[in-house]
């Protein structure tokens, strides 16, 4: 072969390889500013297609109510030390409200260069209050502020965190706890309104309900920002409800050492008929919450979050540490059944959210990326729904890693795992740990119009393209990912 011929052959071979590669590379590029709601392709889940999006309703109009707030808080975000703080602390201040109250939070960005937002994880807020940069608002730049207003309708344990450059900002401290206590039972007209009743002012029938927010700072697991063991004084016989919140990127196992406990709530929804467990841990998925209730024994008890981080609860110091139990509670069969309030057999949409992994380009970067239903971000399904739909979704994971899947704005009930039907209490979640090889079937009612992200709460994975949406027909967003505000939701 002449040198010239060899060159031509080499060039043709190179083109044959590079041509398609270039095409895939080019196709993967995400423009500097784009409409999240117009990305990917609509998936109607077997339901009517309606008129697509871009219709009459704007995300920006789906705000919380006006009027005087019952709870009002200002949170100022700062770059401090080698992390971020809210009002100079991390975790940020704990917000407490009673069920039915109107909460108003003013977010001020003093010094976070990339901008910030606040997302109310697990609170099914109106869409404009959801805090997702580029989808429900613009990121709040330095010197700016933003007001969130929403009614907390469901008692339970929640948390808030930035949803702008989330994978970095949450890890570095921009989060806090939000607790909604039950409304007092309506008082009968004949009952004198006296404060003498032992439960007055404390409709939660427990003596203490401490938050146990678990977070890893610089490789050190902490409870409420403190490594190792912090303590709460409580007399023997007291009833304590520990509100465990996993703010990390991966699952943790938590347990109560020294006492039997009951898992009384998951993700802000009460468990029906929870029975006591001992020598058993409970998995708390990334983003998820577990309320564990127990009676303080004379020697005290410990709420253990693993890696030595714990909250000791008892009359004195010195509650001994306990080893991590080998058994893990299976919520699929825990508690007793109760009506779901929806009929999965009458589902009007059936979606699949199949997570896998393959080599390809993500915004021009070659790598091994997550796929949804075989597609790479941004070519992902938009799960289209209409208000009132009963939605079923199959979430399957064959990607080799665990994914804590989180749907905004809704709670879904677990119907089955790997073909085994749920038999216990209705297991309502907003964050679901989907292990490698697992398939879950969930159902929810589409009752909160908007455009809702439905993503992996290992936020690094979300930046790697594991982020799709549930979108209501006819709803559009004026916000753009990227753009002048530099919106970068994950
Ligand atoms: Cu806790 Cu999309 O977030
Ligand atoms: Cu993931």
C-alpha cells in the first residue's frame, strides 16, 4: 500500500469511528439556557395526551396563599468556613409549625456565589414554592432574597435544603429540619378551654420529639451537627419520638439501643399499627425520614445513626453504645393495613422509570452515565399527568448502585417490591431506596398541579443525569436552567 493510500484508509477508518461519535457527542450537548419542561419526550403512560405543555398555567402562578403567616422565619445563607450556613449555623435553624399553619420563610443570600434556593423536602407545597432553581424559580443571587409561603397540611418530619448546585450546597451545609406537629383535636364546645389538661399545647402524645438530623461533614457523621454522642435529658418512663432525617447522599441504618421502639412514621406519614421492634435497625434512605418512638428505660436509650453518631436520651449520662443490629426492618410488611385512599387498579397512567447505566456523552462529556428507560439526560421521559389521575409507576434499578428516588410535590404508596405485594401499613414515601436489582411499584394521586422533579437524591447522581419530571398537562415554566440566573438545580 502506498503511503498515500494508507493515509486515506486511516482517515476513512477514523471517520467511521469518529463520525457517529461526533454525532452522539453533538446530540448530547445541552444548550446554555433551556426549558426543563421542554426537554426529553412526553410519556403519557397510556393516558390521554391532552394538549401537551405550554398551556395556560404558569408555574409562577402556583403560589401559596397570601394573608398573615402563623410562623415566619428569615434564613440568611452565607459562605462560612469551608462550608455554608443558614443564620450562621449548619444545620440551619429548626423550623416548627403546627399542622394547618401558614409558614413564611424569607431566604436571604448574603454570600453564596452560585446563588441559593430552598426546597421543602417532603412537604407537598404549591409548585411555585418548591424551590427548584430553573424549574420553579430563579436561584437567589448574592444580595437577593426570596419569600416562600405554604400551608403545612400534614403533620410529620421534613427538611429543607438548597436546590441550586444542590450536590455541593447540601453536602456543605445548606439544609435544616422542618417539623410539623399535629393540630390539637377539635375541642368540644362544652369543654372548658383550660390549659390544665396534660396534653394542652402538646397534641403530640409524647414527652419529647427531638430531631435527629444525620449529616456527614468532611467525612464525619454527625447528629444535629455534632459528631459522636449528644444527649437529651428525659426521665425514665417518658415517651420520646425521635425524628430521624437522613440528609446525606446514601442510605443509613438507624436504631434505638437500650429500648424497644416503634417506627411510627415514614416520610411524614404515620404508620398504621406499628409494633415494637428490638435488635433491628431501620433503613433511612437519602432524603428520607423515620420517626422512632420509645419509652425511656431507667438506664436511658440511644438513637444511633451509625458511625458512632448518636443521641443519648435518658435521666443521666452514660447510656451505653450498642452494636448495629444485624436485622433490618422491612417496611413492606410492617404495621397493619388501612385504606389507601386511592385504587391502584383504576390507574389512569402507568409509567416506567427504569434506571440503568451505559457509556455515552452527557453534555459532551464522555463517561458511564445513568439512563432512564434506556435514554441519557436530557433525552428523558416527561411523565405527563392530568389533575385527578391515579398514577402507577414502576421504578426498576439495574444500574449497579442504589438510588434514593425522590418525587417532589406528592407522596406515593408502595404497592410491591420485586413482585411481592405490600402487606403491612400503607407505606407512603417521598423518598424511596431502590437497591440495585430491585423493582418497586408505587402509586400516587396527581393532585398538585405543576412541574415536579423526580430524581435521585444522591445529588451527585442527579448531576450525572438521573433527573426526570412529572409534569401536569397545560403547565409551563417561565424559568430556564442556566440563563442569566445561572440556574443549576442539582
Ligand atoms: Cu431533597 Cu429535589 O430534593
Ligand atoms: Cu442515584
